[in-house]
C-alpha cells in the first residue's frame, strides 16, 4: 500500500511539474503574471446545436471561430442535467450526494436544505484566497427561497424559485450583478453588489445583451468595477436558450423566420406532427435557434472586447452549458432525462500559447472535472481541497497527451425530499455505450442500453439482448454509487 501511495504521489508530482514548466518555463525564469479566467455559462444549450458540429441547422459563426482556437470536448456531459445540481458540481467539484444539491433549488426542496452550502469551498473561494478579484453576472440558482418570498413572477405559484444571495453566500465573488433564477428574458431582474434583498431592479433589455454590457464594463474597469492590478475571474451566466423560448429579440428570430420548418426536422427522434411533443418541437425550434444565434452574437461581442483590451492572451476562456434540451425529442419536454440531447453540452476552453486548439471526440468530460483541471492549469493544484471528487485532467486539456476518463456517470430526476433520494435515474456512459436505470413511480426499475455508435439517436434499447455488456457496465456503476454514497438501488 505504501508503495502504491508513493508511486501515485510521484506521478501526480511529475504531472504538476510538467504543467508548471509548460506554463511558466524553467524555475529560474521570471515569475509570470497569473492568468485571468472568463467563464461563460449558458442554460439549456445542447451540445449538438453548434454550427461546427454540423448536426443541426444553427448559426453560430462566433463560436465556430472560437472553437478553432480552443480545446473542444465534443463528448462533454452534464452529469446531472438540470440547473442547480449541474452548477453546484461545476463550482464545488463534488457530486450531488456530497454537495447536497441533488435536485433543483426551490421552495419545494428548501425543507431538506437543498442549496449550495455556505462552507463549501468553491474554486472561486480558492481564487479569492490567492489574490484574485472575482466577478459574477447573471443566473446563480443555488440559494433556497425563503418567506416572505421575493415578489417576482416566478415566486407567486405553488413553488417559489427566485432568491437573493447575501454577501456571505457569494463564495469569493466580489463584484455581484446577479439573480437566483428568473425566465423573463426580455425584462430580466438583478441584484447589484451592495443591494439589499428588497432592492432588486428590472432592465428593459434582452438579458444576454445587458449581461455582456456589464461584463465589458467589468473588463474595461472604467468605473472601478474590479480591483486594478489583481488577476480576475469573471463568470457570465446567461439564461437563454432556456424557456421561455419566445422571449428573444426579433432580429434574431428573423434569421429563421423564413427557413422551411421541414429543414429543421431531420433528426429521427423528433416525434411526429400531431403529437404533443412533436408539435411542441415544431412550435419552438425556430425560437430556440434564434436565442442561440443571439447568444453567439453577444459572445462574439464579449470576445472582441477582450481582444480590444489586450486581455485575450492571458485569459483562460471557457464556454459551457449547464445542461442540454430535448425540446420534445424522445417525448421529453426539456432536460433531466437520460438522452443525449439532455446530457451532452458544449465545452470549449481557450488559452493562447498554452492549450493546443483541437476538436476532441474521445475525451469523456464531466462537470466535476472542471474545478480541479482549471486550478491545475492556473498553477494552483496544491490548493485543491480533498473534498473534490474528480482528478485533474489539465495535462490532457493542454495537448491530449495526459490521462483521460474512461467513463462518465449520470444521475437525475431525484425527488427533492431527503427520504426519497432512491429515485430518478442513474447510469454510465462510455465511448460506445450508455447504460441507464430509471426508477418508476411504483418503485420498479427499467434498464436501458444504447449503442451510441450504431444508434446515436437512441431509438432502440438493446438492454434485453446484450447481457454481457449490461453486466460489465452495471458492475462499474455500482462501484460509483458506493463511492459517492448514493442510495439508488438497481435491484
């Protein structure tokens, strides 16, 4: 055992030394300026809906150009494809049973304290402790609503969703211009850094446009938005293309207004016209693509601003989504299910002169990977807390020559009450297969196995006819459930 531990430590040390030398040169070289971080998060953007993927008829010229400058992980998944759990994994590096965000954060899950823990050590906390000035703009969705509820339109129904984040729960973010969750994209609302709980304000502008305006202000620092002289991180968390889909500026919808609908309906997993979800897809697909085109436009403006301020060369830029969107495909309204449109998300990371640009179709990325890999890239690998569930894949991100994961684990649709964690679905995804077990309302479990190479649209489960593969993957899944203290029972 001692030999194994020492060998593992030696390998980890060698990897860290390699990364350090790659970034910063010989130890005798002059100390380099720490890199900045710009993290752009979108909501409900499936990974197939990018122009360079050539899978859907979407217009994303700016992201297409950005992808050619980046490491693009084309097999990245949102392990728990719904807003709050996915974001919590991104910020804590922990899986849901550990970080306790195992369902969406709202008033229904509040009695079981389903929210980001105050004492969680987020990567932003680590950056703050190491001299960074951190900014957050846009959707947060990690704080439970409490009475009296904030008087916004999504807090007046059976379930309340929106909540203010007090300063002691902002996890190292100094500049704050954000909201909990709110889906009126053409009239969004925000709390600024020093606003009290009852001092939010509305803006009569499309959310992504306004948020990029604020982000450019932060980068320019014209009015003291950030502490000059310090390295910075900035999160720009954009809500669209999340529903409501129709809330998108006309100029972006016009890009699709005259596009023949049939040309947008080529995928075989789109239900037929005249069915509930087939009609749903046909009603909203133009709006969904319009929002994507609009965000692409705004991301292009943000990246241009980074260039003009001469910040690009020393800024790590990440573009990612918190989960995907079926939009009716597979008879699923949106996310929180086992299908590729729900799970697969965009992931691109650019750092000029350090990360080799390339499209990668084999790296099986997960949300929990981002935290340790990012901090390792930044030379802060010794600051990663032991609570983080994933190892770093920074060496692979650099040039594809380091270790890479052999599988991804998925979970979701867990009931919000603590006593009902044995619910929803669990699964494992490899380069070739996806195995998933879905808990039914009567307590039974249905198994699904898809051959992702031969059946990429997951039209035919081969669970009943491929017992050897089912058994192999089930063994790995059970080990993961045990490792993460997940009470889900397959039998």
